[in-house]
């Protein structure tokens, strides 16, 4: 069970940092195009339908639930985002009941099954800004069987949701979503806190005593204009696509998908052109320097805490 601050990049981050093969439940809206649906299916992504997708679509969830039951029966991992949607606010939102229907449905179907729920917290230093540091933390497994009681399902569902929420609030930066939310967030941003130090920041939020750090000097800031100049065409392509995106939570997702492909191909093409007109060694050196400069900028460039206005 994972909190969901930042679109489709969230499951990708977990998948590449976990040795187990993952299966994912993703909102059905991203499966509208047949080719996209087929491609996402090869990545073990499955659509989950919500009220906003149309009441008539909800019946299609039963087929997805059956697939989830089969995944559990085979002792495989299923990643669920129980908040039901993405939201970049630094708070754990109320959990939906959908995940409990899947978990308890699997236990009803197979009483001998044991299902361990592992809460996972994701915290971005500044989502939708590149580059950005990320904290990924795993919690203590929760045995779902301890909460399953077919005769008192509503009460046990609430207990399970509370147990998961309690861990998620510790595993990621959690500012209670009340009238003080914006004030607390502003104080944390002004203090330039490192949000990826989750425990420290949560203690500040709980105590009200917020202390920060000095503003870091971006010693590699000079690389950004050089990288942009060296990657002008794919960078302009990305800026065009970015303007078309109307959900800030999908900025990182689209940036990763588009830039990984276009920047790499562009560097390869330029390396071949340089090699053709000059020398293969020069072309190879150019390609290596291009990749290394992006890597250095990504790894060592400090990220500001201020969130873009929404």
C-alpha cells in the first residue's frame, strides 16, 4: 500500500527499487487508447474503474478483482494506491474502500491464504521539478487476516484502514489537512527543510518547532544552460508537451517517458554526425561527455523546497 503524490512515476520508482515482480492497479483513464492499453498490460498494469469513469463502468472491476485474487493465490506482489488518486499535497488522505474489497475478497475466496500488507511511503523534495530527491520507506507488514471478519466487515475495514494510514503518516511527510496546512507548509519551505529526512520533518510538524538549513549553492548550476544548448531540439519538444499537460502530478511521468527516449536518440544522432564529419573518437567522446554532464547535474544539483503555485 503506497501513498500517491506524483502520477505514474510513483509505481515506477518502487518497481526499480524492489527485486520482486510487481503488478499494479492504475486508474482506468490512462487505458483509453488500445495501443496504450496493450503496452501497459505488458508492464503488469491493470485498470481500476471509479465513479468518475461512469457508473456503468464499475461492473468491469469484477474482472480486475478476479485477476488480483489470482495474483494473491500465486503469492505474487500487488501494488495498490489506497488513496484512490494522486495529489502532490504533503498529506496522507483518507483511504478508499476499494483495496479492502480486493484483500478481503481474496481471503473469502481462499480462506487458507495469508496476505501481508506492506505500507510504503514516498516523499519528494519537490515533485514536478527536475532534478528532485526522493525518500522511499517501507513499513512493518500488516497481516490482513487479522482484520478479516465476514460478519463485521465494515468495522474491520475501518480498523485496517486506520492501521495502514497510521504507518503511511510516519513513512512519508504528513501535514494534517486542516486549516493550518498551508501555514505549516510555508514555514517548512521557508526553513528550506530536507523533506526526504522524513522522520525529522514529521517531528517538526508534530512539535511545531521548525528549524531549517542554509540555502545550498548550486555549484553545477552552470551545466544547465550547456545541457539545454546541447539538447535544444528534445528540450523544446518537452517544453511543448509540458504546456499540453493539465495535471501537475503527471509532469514527472511525461518528462521521464519523453526525455529518456528523445534525449538519448538525439545524443546518438549528434554523435554519429560528429563522427561522420570529424572522427569516431571525437564522436564517442562527445556522446560520453553529454551523458556524464546530465548524470552529474541530476545527481549533484540541489532542489529547492518551494512548490510551484497550483
